[in-house]
């Protein structure tokens, strides 16, 4: 029995870890800036060997070619360069369960 005025015990929680297909995702609005194009080439070079083993290890998708929420939810880590200061992509990534990498 609970003491008078005591709050009820918290409900039991179960943590469910969903399997995610993509390890690292870069969801971009396009390659409009010079640094964006240069960084894309470097990132593709860094992950080239990993992608030979697993084609979904590192993916670059544009906003136009993907369902943003579904893509973010299906990735472990999301590359979120800061662009012109704070990026809304950081908030989107976290909201969909993807760990933002700044």
C-alpha cells in the first residue's frame, strides 16, 4: 500500500532498439557551396572502403530524393555541418533518433 499522499510508482518501461540500415548519413539540401562540394568528396574518400563492405555504411542523400524523416530515422549517425551557424538539421536528426555529428 502507498503512504497517504505519496505519488504512484512509475510505470515499467521497455527500451526497444530498432535495427537501422544506415550507419552514417549526410542529408543535404544540395551542393550549392564550394565547401560543400569539397567536403562531400573528402567524406566519400574517407568512407570508400567501408562502403565496399556495406553499401549502406555511408550515404549522401539530398532532401529532394528522400523522405527526410524516414531517412533520419533509419540512420545511426547524421552528419550535420553547421552551414551558416545553427543548423535545423541537428534538431531534425535528434528528433528522429539519429545522433547528430557536427
